[in-house]
């Protein structure tokens, strides 16, 4: 999958499409396809919709894999569908809720919904779990009204 990481999106899609059907539902392959949709979404809006559909399918196949909760909510947040993203996160098993990224993605939802105090609290939880998320936070448009708190 070097094509995907090198930005060779058409080539990555061809390689992923050529995989045997049995392998296409492996969590790593599903994650690669979602990452491909994310990269394409910068160029085409339809890829965001495709990402949501594949993310939901992946959640049905692998309900304990945190990647699919986070990637699916990422696509929904990119489409400004924060309430739907929040519902997906609320459906996550308890083991996933302890992850710093869970707090981060839920904070994105709350910020989009205008619940800035709740978003701030969730971000504090996220940063307490993993300080590296602070840099990502500073780059997110949803958090622009809150960045002065950590600058």
C-alpha cells in the first residue's frame, strides 16, 4: 500500500480493488480503503459519503475495532454531521471510550454542535491521556474559538 502513502491515489485504489474478496474485509484493508477515501475527499465530496458508508460497514464487521469508530466519525465531522458522529461514538464499547482519540473525536462533535464547554472538558481529558493530540487540536477548524486557551 505504498501507493496510498505516497499519494498515488488512483494506483492505490487499483491495488485495493485487485485484492481477493476474502482479504477485502480484513480490518487493515478496510482501514486503508477509509484512508484512501479521506485522501480523495480533499478532491471530491463523494469520497466523504463513501467513507461514511464504508465506515459503517466496517463497524458492523468489526464492532470492537476502535479505528472504525474514529474514522467513521471523522468523515461525518468533515460533512458537519456532528450529531450523527456523536451517536456513533456513543455506541462504542467501553474499552474504546478510554482512548484519547475517543475524547478528541467527541470534542469535535461537541464543538460543531456549539457546546464549547463540553468540548473543552473532553479536550482536557484527551490531552491528559495523550499530550500528542494537542498539535492536532490546534489545526482543527472546529476548535478555532478555543485555541486561545492552549496557546
